[in-house]
């Protein structure tokens, strides 16, 4: 496994909350306070994070690096890079996936 995946972040979270109650996601990751990113288990994210089943029916993560940027920038902007330590597909009691959790560590900022 040696791939990367890009996560576009909202600048402030949660959206619509008063600014005093919001956090800057990029800065939270950079400071090490945010160590997981969550995504819905859509075909878009599943195809980027996991391989197809192999001959034994095993599905494996296909990325080991995460890149984080604010918004959808054009051109070179600072980004955070991190090692992905775990990808967890959370499911309910019926077995239906409802969330993907991407855990990461060793965050570094790359200035370009």
C-alpha cells in the first residue's frame, strides 16, 4: 500500500454555528488535536480508500498518506500531510455502513 488521498476541509466547523463555537479544522489537525477524519461511505470515498476484493474476498486499504487542504484551491497552497494509521468502516447493528473513520498521525505542514 502506498497511495495518498486528498481531503478538502471546510475552514470552520460546524457550519452555521456562531463563530465563537466553531473551530478551524486545518489548525486543529496541525496542532494534533484532531486525529481522525470522517466521511460518508459513498462509492466516491470507498473507491478512493479501499482496494476491490481480492481472490480471497479481502478488501484492504489502498492509501497510507492523507493530504489536507482548506476548500478547493487552485494552484499551490500550504497543505498538511499525515500517515494514515487506520481506516475503520463503522456499521450499525444490521451491518449497514454509516461512516468511514480515517485515523492519522505524524502531521507535517508542507508550504508551497
